[in-house]
C-alpha cells in the first residue's frame, strides 16, 4: 500500500521492475541504475520510490536488502550498478 511501511519488498511493484531490468538489459545480471530508472519510467511513469516511503531509487535498493550494489568509474564519473543478491 503506497505510503505505508513495506513488510515484504520482494512482492512490491518497484522491486519487480528492478528485477525485470536485470533480465532485459543486464550484463551478467548487473544493470546501471540510471538506465533502469529511465527504462522503468518509460513503462511505468507513475512508479516512484516515494510511493514506498523512500526518497530515491538507491534507497529502495538499500532498504529492500535484495540487491548487491557496485560503484563503477566511467568517463563521466561514478555509476551505480545493481543486481539481485545471489543465494
């Protein structure tokens, strides 16, 4: 329920969309977060971290504890990549 504390991140639309991006554009599962946000925004323009009590997509990834995160250098600076945690 939007605006309510999240009890089960795995079943949220926002997490399912992040995982969908892994399948669509992932490289060994890793996805640049900014590419995922752009792609999700095109398909689901109303989907926002604020609906889940988070101020950013990075906060969703952190709060859900379902993803690994790496910061990789690029010619334009640091880029955040993510993928689902391996069991």
